[in-house]
């Protein structure tokens, strides 16, 4: 059920219906407080409404639940910048860059990293 409210909140948010989005995301979090996506979306809703302190509270909770999410760090950096906390905002943007580079490097290794084994060495002896 929590995921249903989470997805409904996302749809409401994409439609620009912030009050409905907030309500559905809060329902999702009541059912499952560990949903980082609901925290993230709620932070986005508050950001659009100019409620930066509330948004920061939600994005901090999302960061604890999903510390390796570059989108969370990026939004946190934006919120800190709006609040005039430039040094912390810069650190978040650096974290965003680092995480994205790590993800890209990992993906490149998956796609191109390993050498193709020699079929003569992998074949069973006859």
C-alpha cells in the first residue's frame, strides 16, 4: 500500500497538484517511514512552494535512507544554496559529481572492462 501512495504522490507532483502530492506522500510515509523516494518527492514539493527549511528536513531524511543517491545530494545542494549555506551546498554538489562519476565508471567497467576470454582456454579438453 505504501508504494501505491508513493506513486500517486509522484503523479500528483508531476501534475503540479502539491496539496494532493503532500497528502499522498505523507500517507506513504505513515505506512512505511523508510521510503526514501517519498521523502525526496516531498522535499521537491516543499522546494516548489518555497518552504526550504521543510524541504531540507525531508531531504536530510532521504539522504540517511539512501546516501548513495546523486539526485538526493543534488537537491540538498540546491536547498542549501537557497538557504545561503554556500559552502555546504558546494560540498553537496561535489558529492553529486563524485557519486555520478563512480556510477559511470562502474557501468563502463561492466560494459567494457573485462577482456574476452580465449575460447581455447575456456573449452573443456577433449
